[in-house]
């Protein structure tokens, strides 16, 4: 199946009129599959590499040879084997003039990368800086930086980061509004800066985004671009605790199940929601995600701890609900959606869906808190249950009583499996 997929990709890229966006999406899918295989099934990963090598020996056309050299270079790159990657890159440079449109669009700066790779160590810093300055797209910055950091020392790499140039590229990228909200483009930008240890430059970029795009952010209800350290004061003994250690849960829970989902309290001491594709909690008409709710009035802090379930990755969190037109959700996703590996705060306010905050935040175990003070709902996240970060807030007038609890999601394939360790309600002093 994998090789059939790759052959389909090769045919797709070989067509002269295929839109570059379609090619980019196919490349992204293949790279995601390779990364997953390398992490979960190394043996399958290397079997695939051997199979691609065999295909390379069988094909005659320059375009096909360019394609298979590119796949083998990508496999070696993901596995951090530069010595195996270099020969394939060199062959791609030789084949590029005869390889057609696919070769032109696959690696626009391939010659520069090969020159950097073969340069003397004392020449690499300047060449890398020039290469980085020539980049004008955020996706290319990530690819170029990934390569540069493998062929240079960390000290040399630190000297080539041009924060003004990169910040300007990123700001321009965000202002183009590729998606229906700024945060959908913002999360990948945050990952790039954090990956290379430039959080100071990221804060400067966030300030520039606030200044240049303040009206857009206010329209989308975005209140926080970056995580902020938070002191959670006045929380002592919880007012209510559900440990999920028995076969049954407290009687005053309401199981809301719009579309034939289920939950299970496991004897190991947690509640699991396994959700099939097609379940979301979004605008009206897309609210069929399962949730477990209970009634409450007044100010509160609700808390849960979640991790991957035994049948899939986590996608769920906390919920404060008045009705389908007024609610706020605070969740984390390990699934393949646009905010994978992020903690996300969304809200429906009088039927208008807004996005208070989205922040890359990856951990095997994640603690979530949702605080209500009057009409303001604020989300907090932690990777240890002790050190908390504020994620954003939304002002939502809700008449008491409302409902609070936990929910799980699965907008698209594959199915998700979210494990909730407990649920607590605190009453702030």
C-alpha cells in the first residue's frame, strides 16, 4: 500500500499542470507517514527504504530517478543519517535539469544546500546566512533550518539567525490570512521559533502581530498569543472530586451522547472516551461530540488530567456549557487536526465561535484547568500539575445554573481515545 501511494505521488508530480498546493499536500502526507513509521515501526521504516532502493535500480527515466532519490534522501534526513542523504541529494542536482516540473518544484534551493554541504567548515556560516536570507516562505525556513542545524555546530548556527528578516517573513505570512483565523497559522510559527531556541524573538514577533493585526485578533476573540506563567492561588480542598475508580460514577452526572458514542470507567482508575471520526464541538450543526456534564452555579475552577487512552491518542478536555449557542471548551489534541500537539481554547458566544488561544504544548500527561470569574472563563495548562500557564480567556455571559465537565472529540480519522484520570471542582476563596 505504501509503495502504491508513492507511485501515485510520482505520477501526480509528473503532470505538468498539477497545482503546487496539491503537490505540497501530498509531500506533507508522505513526510508525516515517514515520521510515524520511524517512530513506531523502525523495521517497517527500513524495509520501505530497501524497497525504494530496489525501485530506483529498476527505473530508467530521469524524472522517476529524481523522485526515488528524493524519497530516499527524505528517509535518511528524518533518521538523521547525513552520510546516506548526501549521495541522493547530489544525484538529484545532476538529474534536475532533465527531471521536469516535479524536480523544479520539489527542492527550489537544492543547489545551494549541496554547496553548503560540500563547503569547507570555515565557509559554512556565511553560506548558511546567505541561504537563510534568500528564503521568503515560512515552510522553506523550517526546511532550510532543519538542514543547516545538522551540518553546523550550535555556536555557528546561533550567529546566522537573522531575527529581523525572519520576523518580517513570518509577519507577512500571518497577514496573508491563509485560514479562517490567525491562530491556525500562528501555531506552526511558534513551533519554528521554539525549535531553534529563539523565544525572545518570538515575543518580539508576538508584539508586532498584536500591533499590526490587533483588529483581526479582536474580531476572532484571541486574547493571548503566547503562554504566560500563572500563579493559581486560593485553591485548597476541592469542593467535588470524581476519581473514576468505581464501575459507576456519581448519580448527578449527565451523559450527553448526540451520536452513539460511549465511555468506560476502567478498573485501573480512569474514564476512557473512545470516539470515532466525525465528532466535533464547534459551531451550531457541528456539536455531536460526547460529553459528561454536571450542574453548577457561581465561580469555580474545574480540573482534569488527561493522557492517551489504550486505543488511540488523546483529543479532549474541559467544557463549560449553557446551551449550543454559549459554551467554552478547553482541550488538547494529539490527533491529526490543524492544532495537533496544541492546547486549544475555543468558545461559542451568542452563536459566534471565537478562538481565545492556541499554544503548542506536547506532553504525555497534561493537566487542564478552566476558571470562571463572573462572565470570564480562563484556561490554564500544566505538564506536572504544579506549574501552570495561562492560555487565554473569553467573556461569555451565562445564566446560572450552567453545566461543566469533560468532553472528547474526533473531527476526522483516525479514532481518538482519551483517558481522564479524575475531575475536580474547586471554589476559589
